[in-house]
C-alpha cells in the first residue's frame, strides 16, 4: 500500500522544486524512456533516512556542476508503485533498491548508484560520485 501523500509530498518537493519532473504512471515512464536524445538523470526517491540525508541532498549538490544532465525525472518508491516498477524494468539486471540514481545518455543506462552506495556515504560523497559521472558522460566536447 502506498505511503500517505502527507508524508511523501515534502520529500517529492525536494526534487521537484529544483526542476525534476515526476513520473507518476507507467505511461509517464515509457514516454520519458522513448525520448532517447541527450542525457537524463532518474532518481528513485524514497522515505528512508538515506534518501533524506544523502541521496536528495547529494543530487542537489551535484546539479550545481557545469556538466549536468539535460533532463531530470523522478519516481517515488512506495508511493508511485507502478511507475517505479516500470522505471526499474529498464534496468532489470540491477536489483531493485531505493533510493537509487540512474544516468542515461541517448537512451542508454551509463551509470547507476544503488542504495548500498548511498546509505554508507555522506551527501558530499554522493555529490562527488555524481559530479564525476556527469563529467565523464555529459561533458561537452570542445569544437576543433
């Protein structure tokens, strides 16, 4: 059974207030995934302490980087259950975990941070990990 909106809405707002689009249905997820061009960050949000203390703050810090994804989207595990299930279907070889963070480039999953690499680290360390991935996968190539 999904969590109460009274509980999750403030947690959702931590991402939507900085530009994330919520994917609330499986159809929303499929529409997002069908847009292959460019780069994207998908955050599987959660009510747990590591989402509050490390994942959401780490994502916020990482987005201050010069290199950042073109599109920002999120699903909420435990609330948007079917949307979360559909999002995870795009990387079925990775065990489900929440929170988690997926980076896509031209529709391909290029980087993934599961819960176990979030919960044991600080928000700054999560941000450093993401910033390094942004630099690796999303950096603009200088013109020759």
